[in-house]
């Protein structure tokens, strides 16, 4: 009997409190006047700085789709887009929505990008560790991700991957090894 009274009391209290709210409600959206928006959030520059502003663009990165092919996905990076910033977005891997759709990344989550630059159409990607510890299939996909992401940034000739500053031999989809991986080498990995 005592339990029943306690349960009824808690239920009644919960029902009474469920009708309370600290935020007043309205039947339709309300427009907030610009003058009431605090902290300079509508200013064209970053609040608290001396006139600094940041613009962003959408840049493609290549991830592995559910069929095991490479497919582009959009990422937002600051303008001007730099190869290192885009590659860091690639290393982060697919978003939670993309993972739900079956997208993955062949790049290790703990991969450390030391530096990245493009010279003469070739991307030089300096990593802290080699990709050679990955399985052959995963190595090929990982290099393909780097090649096509770099190509979209202007590295149309190809990619050279360095480990601690030393150029690495890369495994190509045809089974050969090369120090320069070109987009043509990895064309068969694209989802057509």
C-alpha cells in the first residue's frame, strides 16, 4: 500500500512538473531584432579580434564507399584552402551520417600528417609513419584516397608520400611499386 501511494505521488508530481517550463512558448517563430543579438555575433569580423574574418569553402575528400570504391565527400575548410587542411579533414574519416551509409576510410585514425605541399603538380605528403603496415588492399585504397583528394587540390601529376622526409615506395592497384602515384594508376578504384 505504501509503495502504491509513493508511486501515485511521484506520478502526480511528474505530471504537474511536465506542464512547467522556464522558456516561454510561442505558436510561431519569432524574429529577434539585430540589436538584441549580443557579443557582436552579427559583425562581419570575429568578435574580440582586430577586424579578422574567416571565410570557408567546400572541398571534396575521397572516402571508401560501401562497395569498396572511392567516392568524393564534401568538407568545409577555411579559404584559401591548403592541402594540409584538406588532408586533415580526410584523415578524420567519414562523418557519422556517412558511416551509417557504409562509408569508411582506409587511412588509419592515428595517422599523423607532418606537412603537405604541392610543387609542379605533385603533392608531397609527409607522414609521421608509413602506410606499409596496412594490408595490401587497404594500402591501395589509402593511397588512392590521398591521390584523388590531392588531385582536387591541384596535384594533377600525382602524389609522393614521405615518411620522416624520405620518399616511400607505394603499392599501386596493378601490383607494381612506384614513388609517384598518379590519378591514372588509381582510376579503377573510382565508383563509376
